[in-house]
């Protein structure tokens, strides 16, 4: 199971830079970069809500679930 963060896609669609999102959310560029690259274990709903308000999107626009391929076993 993998959850893909599409923050970079939404930023590009809105023609917004990560630094502008940092200024508007109060989050550091370092933390936003970690979120954008998916190098996080979780995200607060409050942060997700801020992203959705600022980027005028839904949580599903920012997060995507990819199922693992079922393994083929000999039986």
C-alpha cells in the first residue's frame, strides 16, 4: 500500500510556489518539502484543511492511494 502526495501537482495547477504556500500556512519550507516529496508518516487534518482552503481543492486532489500488486505464488 502506498499513499502518494500530489501537492506538487496542485501547486503547479494553481501556479503557486512552495515559498508562497509556506508564507500562507506558516509552515517551514523544510516541512513542506518533506510533505511534497512524501517523506512523511502522517499529516494533521488541520494542515490538510489549510492546503485545501489555500489551493481550492479537495483532500483527494492531494492524496492518492495505490494498491500493492498481489504477489504471484506457486501453489
